[in-house]
C-alpha cells in the first residue's frame, strides 16, 4: 500500500523543503496574511483552495508545503490536495504561530506604491521615523476601542486621520446631549443614534480609507475573547471596574497590549499594559475595592478637555506601539493635573504573583496551549 | 512634615485639599497622623487588621511602597507621598455603561 501523501512537519523541515524547491501555500484569510506571511508563499484561503490551487501548482508530483495560523486548517487543506491527486503534501504543525515563535524569517506583504505616494500622509512620509514603511504599518494595524466616549472620541479622530487600517469600536450606547460636552466624535444631529454608527460616520468623513468595524455589544466575560482576538492593540475607554478586569484578563490571555487611561474631574491617568513585558492592571490592583469603598464618581463630573487630552495621549501611545518608536509608557503611570498644569509619573512593577500574568498564571496558560496543540495535531 | 498627595476621589475626606502635610518617620506613622485628623481616611486606606488595602497603592518618590517596606518604609521630611486607589474613573454614572464616559 502506498504511504499517505500527507505528512505533518516542523518549521525546520518545512524550511528544508522550501529551499529544495517545494511549492509554498498559505491557507489563511487575507486579514491574517496582511499581518505577515512566509517569504515566497501564495495566499489561497480555504474557500478558494480547490478552485485555484491547480493554477498555482500545476505539477502534482511537486512537493507542496502548506501552512495556516496554527496547523489545523492547513492539515485539512493537505488532505483536500491529496484528494485532488497531489502526491507529496506537507502541513506545517503549529503554523505560522510556531514559525514566528521559533524566530524564523517572515515578511509583511509588499508595500503598495499607493501608500508611499498618498498625499494624505505626506507629513508622515517625510519623517524617517515613519516613512512609507511606517505608514504601511499604520495602514495594516487593527485597533480596538472599548467605548466611543470621552476618551475614545479624540483618539478615534486622530487614529483615523493617521490611517490606521482597521478601527473596531465596542459600544452599545446611544448619543445623548450630555455627551457632547466632551465626546467630539458625535454631533447634536445624531442624538439617539448608536455611538458606533455616529463614530463610523465621522471617521468615514475624515478618512474613507479606514475600515470601521462596529461591535454593538457590551464587553463581558463571554464575548471579550472573541471581540479582541482580531486586533493588534486595545484602547481602553471603559468606566467600570468590571469591564477593566474583564478586558485586562482577556488581553493577557491573548497577549494584546492595552493602552489604559482614566479621568476624574480635573485629572487623568495613563499607562500602557504590554502583557508579559510590563505589568498588567491586576499587577497594580489584584482586586477591585468593595462597592462601599469605591468612590462614587457619578456626580463628580469631568472637565471636557481632560478626557480629550488623555484620549490623545492614548492615541499617541498606540501609534508609538504600532511603529515601535520611542519609549512606550509601560511600567510607568502618568498623572496629569490640569489645574496645576503638571505631569507626574510613578513606577509600576510587574507582580510575579499576579493572578493574571504572574508565574502561576503563565504555567497554567502553557499547559492549556500544549493541550490545544496536542488536540489540533 | 511630609507632603501627601490626595487623589481626587478621596479629597472629600480631607475637606477638598489636593495635598496635606502629615508627620511621621514611616509611611505607617504618616497615615496614623492623617487618620487622626481626617478619620474618614481610615477605612479608605487601611483594612481592619491595620494593613494597607490591596486596592490602594502608595508611592514614595515615585516608587511603590509594596516593593519597599510597605507601612514600615522610612520617610524623610522632603519626600513626596502619593496615594492612588483603584478607580474606575468614569464621568457617567458608575456602572451604567461600558464606554459611555
């Protein structure tokens, strides 16, 4: 009996086959491809594989290496190819995730000339720290906003203007007259409209190149993993302890950075949580205060410009993270006092005993990943 | 006397002051002085066993006292203490919305 034409291989074995001339296929979706792919690969999403593969690899005796994100889709695809008569098909176990984890080379899709000459971004393009390459990174970036309110408004405007490719907004609220003192992404004519829709209209008017994804739901433990999964970073504009902890724990699980800010009357605070590189929210405050000691802020108010300034600082930190520029505000909490006109800073540390990102938590996560990997393979 | 910065959410406990002066050779002594003059600060800062609440962080010259000697951390006259309790930080009704701020 002939051995099965399908085998699972390691990234090292894949590299060897590619070097010897095997065809290389990427069977993921275009948005995953845009976040980086192997050099020399051809993108064939699962839905297009059957119809297009013979155009890409016409010789069915030529070895084919196929990968996806983690190795499950590519294994299914490998069997599909074998069924079509391909004689030598290899699926990369662990996919591009394992490939990247082993620090093997990969690349971003070739910079389209349109970005390098787009007059909209001329002031970015002339700066060597941004340039066409940096602008391409911004155009590929996917940023999720939790809330299109006081903090989200200015950050949404400037990140849209900067050409962030995809902006997701989680909000289930509608525009109210009392929002307009600070939530400048909305307008009086849109009172009663869903905030996500109003924000999308403003963004589209400013920069139609931005893709806006509206998530009309409240962030909960049940949907948080799904909501944040597709994004590179999260701008936290939540206003309850519950959502802050829900977001923090999920962001740590998915290793997605969170740009955090809070405002109160004439003051604001800002920091960046980069999972496993710096502290997370639970490193600072493992548990929320009991309700009776949580200071009530419903009647405290806020000067409209305070979330404006803090939201723009969040946008600034987001752009720094995407472009890998400067020193992110990681492990540091910035405190702005509008009345004094002062910025001060305190040092934040990662807590090795942190219930979300401490040593025990990492061990638990590694076990879960191993189990998932074993099931997938 | 050491200057203690009071966070906005606790200012009502100290008659609206942004900063108060307190005396003591350690963080604990300074807190005792503070609580003696502003009794309502007591339950906000300290748990029933006299320790610092886990949802309140205290910074001495920008460093978290949890990584120094907690309430036993020595304090000099010109040092600056900052109290930072966890805050949800919304300007809308707390808990009413996510992202409505």
